[in-house]
DNA sequence: AGCTACCGGGG
DNA sequence: GTGTACGGTAGCT
């Protein structure tokens, strides 16, 4: 009997047979590799002619057996035929033939995932297997707590002085590895604190050896899907090094130009950037997801203060000690982040039942779908088929009416009480039993708000039942974690929250197996009903409602107190069906709502709140991008702070006026107006010539190589005509050259105009005032 | 208005 | 690998 924690799965074909490989670690931290030769691929067919299924055949692919089964499909009983075939790759071939006989189902579930579902195995949980010669006789889940054996890594690459761009032609100059009991930097020039190899090639070979020696279950990096691993692969290919870090000595498999990911067989590669941005991003304050910003927020300390742009110069001069420290520190941050988010990663992996590699990269809709598939299997429900291209387009055309948004009156207000319904959509789904199988049942009657539709009151739906279970489970966990503070319970609760909040989007997601336009319509109709209800009740109580959106309602307290705000909560909650509940999120000292660009009516989804600690919560305003001049963002942030915190209108207007003035007189340095854009393909491949392409051509003219990945930095010059005819490379630009008017009208004014409107100041008055002081304010 | 291209993170 | 992915904006056409 072997018990071990399951880390990764993989399959190979040997002697015409599929073999599942399981990689893991036992409780004594010994690595485990096992194979299972007794699992066969299959799919289902709904047909009146099961005899025909037995004869399906093409080349080496054939049917092993056909079994009749009673199953459910969208909550209704069906007879399905389980067609077992000889190889996983036979499935896509034979299912096409089977389609002539009937409808096929579950014909696109990856073989190793099928294995996990059918065996009830959950990665990172204990697994118990009866084994003979490393081959599994039987296998089942068990109980135990896994301690991650993780290693963080980070590469530094050479960039020629003055050129800050990513180019696989430049060598990797150092690599750091970090675990609390293991700190290592390898490089190929003399340096303090590093192991020095004689060339890039030997450094890469050493890297492979070091990984093998440490033997981690988890290899983690920051943006390592998008940078470190593809870069390592490119350099290894060039230098003919086998990047054999997989447990089967295979090289990582990098995939996809968009949404790239790099898989290592047997090792869970976790890209923390991807995970944190996708999963935790929503709840974080930071606007940027750089390692520095994320570490500061989650760990309370950032990166080492090193000018990374000078790495090329330092390398050429052989003075790289500082970068060795920097490199190692980055891996320490990465490791510590891993440790910090580990409870969330672990819980998500366990909930969804997929290997950590996949679980850490799930989109929200996949999170729901894989959970539902696991659930469906246990309830004998067939997985509905994924939609074809035509069906997807049809679904995309069915856009449901969204949530209700209260039209705000532009202005700055004090003491804003923010209420929201706790898990609004999930609680609506549960309280009204909304599920694809309960729509317009024959046994019940009724009508939902706004639509001629009803949902069964007698039979629990598959989706609504699943959500009810999850909600109840989460409520219990929250109760427990209130008794004693426990990071694991909190993480589990958070993972469940993420899952619960994703169901609504999932039901309306065109690619979803359990798509239901009717459910989506019903959920939003109820949501609008309940939000309008709070707004009406608040107004009845004499509160001034300032805003409301989808599941929230924001009230200006005015002379009323926080106590009154809490009392109102009870008034609303006593009428709500279980498990719906309104909560008071917080009372904010100040908030601003702005008008739309073209009118004086309040803009929806664009506002900012100032919390008690003096931090801004900004909704709907532009975010940081490198292809925008920094000046715009800077002015916007400062302006909001002045308006909400200092409450000084004059100072606010002065800030914008000064900025406009400085731009007009070219008093701001070139750096504040530089626009940086990456060239994504060869210059001659462009159909439409944007400013960045024109800038790229200027670089070529100077004899510089411009190719995919080159970062062009340019400014817009004074003059007439198209923007692209007025670009100048940042490195050649003089401060006197840039077109202040362009930046005023394209960057600064768009970023601040609706904030100015609230102060009763028109952007024209600001832009004109500095030109002709006599026409002030008009 | 519709289409094309780029952003994110990394050095 | 029994495969499929985001969501938003600026500027050109």
C-alpha cells in the first residue's frame, strides 16, 4: 500500500495502450512516481441504434465495449450508451463516426482529468494506492495534510544599454533559486554571493542539475509563464541545452502566444503573477500587479531599489554583485508570496479537483465548470456538450439586460454609507431555485419580476442545489473562523466566495456547458427588483440615495448617524427570503460622482470614495498603461485627492491649469509625455499604420533593428495632420518639440474633465483661460 | 461606426 | 493533447 500526495498527472501510450502516470510525494517527503494501466477512455452516445456503435472503427482505433446506462441530462432521465475505446486519441476520431448514429456526450474531457474525476482523486490530498512494481492495482482518496515543497526561481537577462526591451537574442546572465532552506544564484561572470560558471550554456546546464537536486513539487515564478520559462526555452534551444527539468526528464511545454502557459511534467509550475492577478486581483488595492507593488501590499515590503535599466552596463563592466542580491531577493519575494497565497491555492485546487498547475490558471468560468463536472459525475448527470461555433455566436447575440444602475447626481458628498447584498446572485439563485432544469416546470405556476417565466418550487435544481450546498458550507466555515482566526478557513471561505460569485457569469458565458439565457434573465430581473427595493425603502426613510449599482446602494447620511444606517439594515432584511441579506459595507467620509463626457447627467460606474484611512477607492477611471503619457494619470490621482481630502476647489483648478500651462510652454520634461508601445509584428506586416509603427520606422532609419517585441518610445510633435506623421523618438525628442495641445486634449483633459465638471468648471474655461485671460470661466 | 492593434507582467 | 480561453481602449480606415 502506498499513500502519497498527488501533484501531477500525465499519460503516455506504450504498446498500443494508454498509461496514466501519477507524480506525488509521500508523507516522509519521498518522491513517488506510479503508473496505472487499467483505465480506459470512453464517451457517451444517445442513440436508438446501439448495435451500430460496436462497429465504429478507423485505422488503429476501435471500440472495446458498449454499455447501456441510465443517466440524467439537464436533470431529466435519459438512456445513454457508454462507448469504451482503445486509446484516448481514438475518442475524437470515433466520436465523429458516432455522430452519424446519435448525439455524443463527454467526448472532450481530457484523459487524465477523466481519470481524476472517475477515481474521485483530488490533487494535493492524500491518495492511497495498492501497488505492484510501481503499477497501481487499485486507488482511492485518503486524508492528510500536504506541506508544499516549493522552489522559487527568477532569471535576469542582458539588455543592451539604452534599449529596454525583451529580446530572446540577448543572453540570460543569472538565475536565482530560493526556498527557506536553499538560496542559490548562478551566473557566468565573477560576482559575490553567486556560483560562477564559465558560460551561459554551462549556467543553464547547472540550473537543470540544481532543479533535479532540490527536487521540488512546485516551481514558482513571477510572470514565469510569460517570461522566464519561454526565455529559458529559447536560450536552451539556441545553445543546445536540454531543459530536462520534468520528472520524466522532458522539457517544459510552452503554449500559446496569447495566454501563454508553460507546463512541466510531474512538477506543478505556478505563475504567481497570473494567479494573484486573476484570483486575488479584485480584492487588492493596488492598480499595478508588478512584483514590487504586489509584494508591498501582501508582504509589506517591495523589491530592492536597483535601476534595472542599468543591468547591461553593469554586466559589461563586470560589476554585478548588486544584481545578484536583487535577483535572489526577487525569488525570496516570490517564495514569500507563494507562502502567503498558498491557503487560497490549496483550497481552490481541492475544490476544483484539478492539478495545481491547472487550478492556478483557471478562469472563473472554468472554475465553475470543472466544479460542476465533478459534481455532475457524483450525481449521475451527464456533462452537457460544449457549444459549437454556430451555437456560440447565437448565444453571444443573446445579451441579457444587466443590473440596475442608479443615475447619480454629479457632485462631492460627505458620509456615504455603502450597502450591498451579500452574495446577491448566488442567494437569488438559491432562494428562487434558478437552474436550467427548473425553468417553467409543468408542476408549478408563478411569475418572476419583468418576465413571463417561473421556476419549480418542488424539485431542487442541479445548479441551485449545488450553490445552496456551497453557500451553507461557506456559512459554516465563516462561523468557525469567527470563533478562532485561521488562515486556512479564511482561504477556504474566500475560494468558495470566488466560486459562488462566478456562477452567474458562467450561466451567461457563451462557451459554458450549463449555459442558460433564461436563468441569466431571471437572476438579473430579481437583482434589479431587490436593488430598486432598497433604494425605494431608503427614500421612504428620508435618506438621500446617491448611487446604486447591481447589488449595492450608497446613501448620503447627511444629519443621520451610523446608528441610523444600521437600523435601516434591519428594516430591509426582515422582508428578504432566505438566504438573502443586505450588509453595511462601510461608511466613507467622502465620495465623488462625475458626469458623462457629453452631458451633465451622472456617469454610471465612475466614482471615487475616500475611506477613513485616507485611501482612494477608484471605480471606472482610467488605469495605468504604458502606452499613455504618465502625466494624465498623475494629474488625475492628485486631483481626486485634492477634491476629496483637501476639499480645496481653488487648489484643484490650479493643479489642472498649471499642468495645462506647463504643457503649453513645454515646461514638463519629455519623460512625462513619452508614449511607449511594443511592436507586435514585422513593420511591413501592418495593415494600419499607427503612431507606434511610424516611430518604429524612424528607428529603422537610424539603423536600429526593429522586430517583434521592440519597444518604441515616442512623443507627438507640434504640427498638422495625422498623429503618425508627427511622432519623434523619445531619445531624439527635445523638450521644446512636443505638442502640448495634443497632450492637453488627448491625455490630460479626458482624464480630468468630468471631475472638473463636478466643481462647476468647464474644461474649456481651463484651456482657454491660460490663452486669453479675459474670457475667464466661459 | 467598424476594424486593427496593443495593454498587462517580465529585464 | 479526448482542448479553449480576457476585457478594454486608441487611432486608423
